[in-house]
C-alpha cells in the first residue's frame, strides 16, 4: 500500500515538473512584439515623463493687449491731458506719449487708428502694430516743429479749455501754434486716456463751446 502511494506521489511530481519546464520554454510573444512606449493592452503611451512634469494638454498662453500705463498721472482728465501735452512737447520718448493713448479706440482726424491696431493684434502682426503706433506718436509730437520755445511754453501754460466734463467723457480745446485741437478722453480702469484728437487747420476751427460743459 505504501509502495503504491509512493509511486503515485512520484508520478505527480514528475508531471508537475514537466509542466513547469514546458511553460518556461514557451516564449511570451506579446512581450516580444510589444514595442517601447506601448502598454500591455497595446495602447501607445508616448515618451516617458520626468518627475514633476505636468500632464494633459499644454494651455495656450493668452497675452493681453497693453493699453495706457500712465497710472496716477492720468487719474483725472485734466491731469491726463496736461501730461499728454507735456509728453508731446518733449517728443523724445514715444513710449511715454503712447501711455496716455487708448490704443484700442483712438481716432485721429477721423482715422480709426485704434480699430486698425486692434485688427493687427488679432492677426498677430505685433511688429507692424508697434511700428504703426510709433508713427502715429511721432506725428502727434510734430506740432513743436517750427514752433519757438515761447510758443510751446505758452501752450503748456495756458492749458486746455474744457468743453464737456462728464463722468464718462471729457472734451477739451487746446490752442496749438498751428491751430486748435479738440481732444476727447475717456476712463479705462483708473486711467483717463485720449480716445479722439481733431486737429483744426486754424485756431478755433474745432471749437464750439457748449452751454453746460459739466454734467
């Protein structure tokens, strides 16, 4: 009885060892056919990520349009216009002049420069937009050409004449050496920025005082 049971156990051990030996000898075709970057399910995984690297799609960074920048210098319309005139009188720093302008809404002598610059920004023509702004700024600072120092000082000393002073809009007339300018400012955030300039050919051409300038 013991000998028969011993033979059964020996036979079972032999069968088990043969089975394990056969399994070890069979190659894993799935592992061999699986290329780098492919999961066990055959799904491409892409290159390995380093520790701390963000996952998911990379968001597109939206760069805001820079407008104004005169800050406390143009916290109220009168001071804003005075600062603008002073900047154009010096005319040696185009960036300073541009800080007093609303580059998204500026209209000069009927030309919608702000709309043109906004379109350039949407079309990702930043260099063209920047050069166009510089050209407009140089043109606005050209009123001092041919004017004496006394004339420039007189413009700055006399100051603008208010035509309309509202909480949403301020309009002034400025007597310039070559004619009168009508300048409109509107608030944008904490800043009052120049949104429209009408340059008359003669002094007083664009002036038409209103009965109630304040509102």
